[in-house]
């Protein structure tokens, strides 16, 4: 699939889920490398920076996307010959895909430890990382049930209940606004994440923060399952995570909205759950309280923040 096709599929959410977006973007860089024939290292770098920029511009919130592109491109930029740059691009892309896939499996193993036999869970949206924990707990023979929200406007909850159904896990499909109604029956809320800030705030599908609030009130624990590349290094520098505002037509068709002269339809795709409503973040490196987000960015993500800043200053300039 061409770079442009992948970018389009990410934008339209045919390819979706923070982890999948990251892997698809890296795969697209590899594919783009196969289709070009640059004369020099400089030409190659220019071409690949542009490609990374196109992918980066598809969806602004999931930090897995810039983190994955950074993981590959930062090494490519250091190459001293065209051959080396191309070789580095392919090997770093493969390494990211491999690491990312293994991370989700590992999160499943670690997250399942926090699910007990007999638990009734609630999840929101469709997260591979959160589902990995639920599926692993089920595989271990724990008897669990899952309440899954519908997830307006794109209905990702249907994907979640299909997966649960295929695994033979009893599931309850509810509208988003019913989360608090059921909360007293829930033992544990488990969700994924698109981005985690240095202060432990979790950005996830719109509606997550309302569920977190209801869980907090009911003293129900909330666990976030997220690979370390979902942590946002630039929040250390004080930068806020941009919340994607999608087409209002996803919420209300234009022919209906068009007739409502005084009505504005809003469609933010994500919201922010403060760290105080998050009990645990399960990563492939272990389970941490949200207060340790800084440590994860510095020690586990392992990137020099100054280098990261420099990299993205260059990317920003390219976008202007
Ligand atoms: P995994 C999704 O975003 C959801 O918000 C989900 O919780 C998150 O990505 C993480 O998904 P969208 O692409 O990486 O549906 O755990 O907007 O699969």
C-alpha cells in the first residue's frame, strides 16, 4: 500500500487504534523507501522527511505516531551514506513493529495479574492493549464479564464486543451515557490510551474522563493499558497534547445539521483524564502509578529530551 493510501486510511480511521496507527505509519515509511530511487543521501533524507511529515499530519493526538516516526527517522538522519540510511530505515522500522507487537503481548500478561476471578470489567472504545489484558485473564481461566460502551460517533465498541464474543467472554453492550448507571456493578475499569502526559494525565477516547469520574465516585479502580511509546516526551517541555476535532458529520449528517441554523455540532475525538482518577498504568515494562510518568519517559522511553525537541523543531519547520 502506498504512503498516501496509508495516510488516507489513518485519517479516515480505516486504520485506527494508537498502536496500529504507529505500526502502519512505520510500515508506510518502508514501503515509500521501496518506491523511490534517490541520487544522493541528501535527496533520500529530504524525500523521507516529507513522507514522515505526511504521516505525522494525519491524526494529531495519538503520540504513538510521532514517537514511532521519531524512533525510525532519528537514526536515519545520523547515517553517513545513502546505503546506510536505507538499511537503517528498514531495520529500525522492523524493530519498531516487532517491539510494539511484543509490548502488547507483555501488557496482556502484566495487566491480567490485576484482573481477578469473578471480576466484572468495564472498557471504553477499542484498545488492543486493554483487550490484551482481558483476553489473557480469560485465557488463564478467570471467569470475567465485560461491559463495553458503544463509543459514539464511530462505534468502536462494536469491534470490542465482537472480539469478546469471539473469545467466548460474556459481554454487555451499553450506550455511552449508561456508564455511571452500571458503575456500582463494576470491579475494574480498563481502558487504553492515545497519549500520556508527564503529569500522568491520560488522553483517551472521548468519554473516558466521564467514566473515570464515575469510577472514582464509586471507588472502582481504573487501569490504563498503554505501551511506553504512548507517553508524550514533549509534555516534559510544557507542551499540551492536541485534541483532535473530527468532522461534525460523524455526529450529525450535514443535511440534518444544515437545517439547524443556530446549532453548532462538535466532535472532539479524545478527552483528558487527570492522574488522580487513574490508579495504575500497565506498560510492557511493568505497572506504575501515573505519578511515575516522568520516569517512564526518561528511563524507559530512553530518549534524550533535547534531541527530541530538536528533531521536532525541524519537523515543524518542514510543515510550515
Ligand atoms: P490501542 C483509540 O483511538 C482509542 O482511543 C483507544 O483507546 C486508543 O486508540 C488506544 O488503542 P481511535 O484511533 O493502541 O479509535 O490500545 O481514535 O489499540
